[in-house]
C-alpha cells in the first residue's frame, strides 16, 4: 500500500509534539533544484527554499558530489578531537569575504540559533559586559537566549517562562516608525534602563526575515555603528536568512557600507546540510580561551564539504547577478498585482535582490495589513502546487525565497500560481 500525505499526517500527530509546526500538509519524497514531489507523486514549485536554506537549489550537483567525496573518507571526528582541513579552508574563504576591513576569523556551529548566541558570547567575552540590544520583529532563533533576543512574544516566548535577562528591544523602522523614532527609543533605553557602558552588543538583521523582509535603513545602521564605536559596543549583523547571495550581495549589510564586528551565518551556507558560524574581527574572536566555544557536531565534515561547494557555485554561476535579475522580475510582477482591483489587494514589493516580499492588505488603496491573511493564502497556493511561506509581525506578509538557480520559466510558473491564488481569494 502506498503511503499518503493523510496517513503521514495521522502518524505525525501521534508521534511528534505539536510544538513543531509545518507550513504545508504534504510530505516530501524527492526534490530537484526548485521543484519538489510529495509521497503521492504530486509536483510542487518550491518558493520557500526550506526557509532560505536552498539558495543553490535542492541537490545541486556540485554539493552532492562534494558530500559524496567526503562520505567516502570520514563522516565525523569532532573538530575539537581530530581537526580536518575542510573546516580551515571554509573559515579562510569566509574570512576573505568578511564584510569588514582588517583580519577576520570564523568558527562553525550547526544552527542559526547557535550562531547568534555564540556571537553574543564572544561579544560578552571581548567587552566584559552582559547586556544585549535587539529589535522588535527580529528573529534570532529558538534557544533560550536566541528567543530572548527575538522581538516577538507569540509563538516564540509566551510558554517558556523566564528568559535570560539583560536583553532589551527597541522598535524597528517601518511605515509607522522612523529611524529617528528608533534612535530616540535607544537613547531612552540608555537613560532609563541600561547604561551604554554595560551593553556588550547590538544585534540586527540587515533585512528582517520572520519580521517581514523589512530592510534596515542605511541611516540607522550608520548611527548604530557610530554609537557602538563611541561606547565600545559590538555590532552583530544577523545574516542567517539574508546571507549568501540572497540580497544580490554576499551579505545583506554590504548594501549599506556599514561594517559590523560579527556576522552570524547559517541556512544557505550548507546548501541543505546543517552548518552555521560566526565571522568576526580576529582580535575579538580570540577573546575566548580554548574550550570556551565549540560543539560536538559543529562544523561537521559533510557540512563543510557542502559549504565549500556552495561558495564555488555562487561564484561560478554568478548568483549575485542572478539574485538581482530575479529580484527585478519578482518586483515587476508584484507591482502589476498591486495595481489590479480584481486580485486580493497587495502592497508594493520590498526587499533587496531576490529577498522579496509583499503584504496582503485590508483594501485596495489602503496600506493597512490584513492580519493573518498570509497563512491562508499560502494554504491555497499549496493546493495549486506551490510551496509559499508567510511571515511578518502581523502574519500578513508573503515572502519569496525561490532558489537562485531556478529558471525564469519556473519562476514565472510559480508567479502565475500566486496570481491565480490572489484572484481566487478575491472572488471568495
């Protein structure tokens, strides 16, 4: 008897806790580049990329070849026990690409949450301070410190009791909050709650991921850099979702010209294998004594091999240029939807490169987001054969994370499905 999605949903409900949610009711059987087939043989276009993990697509041949070659040699030793060259080579390549001047060093972990937490750990060691400042709407992971830094209560904080202290939030600029407003709140924070001389780090996503693909204004990043320099605070760029060509640059913060002290990376670095890391200024990275950092599976050999292949693919296939070309195509199509009154009302597109999103609105001509509408639209799109992801503070944002290796024809096919879904939703 063939396995069905319905069968697996029943088994999932019985075996897996409800705390881990799934965006779609389909179960993957195989995938290739920007397409996925479920256990019932139905084809889907993948506009989610495993939540921004697959910038080079599912099963890129170079990634597969690199992992197979490593698999024939060894799968694990633990870098802290018997180190290996691929870890060092990958660190060297990322150090060369670090979005700041001066010497860099890189350490590897397994998940994005580990990357953001370890960036804070290193900043604390380097400064001798404890406090961290983050932004409303930001997402930095699901471990306890990462959850504390994440700027959204539901579903990331509410059930988990007291979270690590000395984490403070200020508003992120958007249509209702100006850069001046954000900076004013930062100075209020310094005056009322925590002296800047007690702050170890400010962490910010150059483009918020879960928060709705909201871009950090250059003016904000420039002033954060100035304040950090004035008070000895370290600036962390969380590039877990925006890194590795998605924005048309290797790292999203490069659009601003502002240099961070640390960069947390993960997701698309591994091309589908779990690996994360912190790239930082060499003197700061060496603040932690031997044994203070690491992890049993951190920088695993198979993942390092995959990541080296990913960097080659980005360069050889000119994925920075491809992200910009893809983004132009996405934005033009979304702008056309914005003008139409026969579709569900949507906002103008936003986001750099191919990190593009739009909001579902309450009405044509309005800028008010329709809270919770994005998830419903994603469900309708899935029924049509498109994997699409929601995000945003109000759950009204559709984000597009198509693999950068997808063809224009496949991209247009997926956009046609979104358009059909918007039309059907408008009629309903």
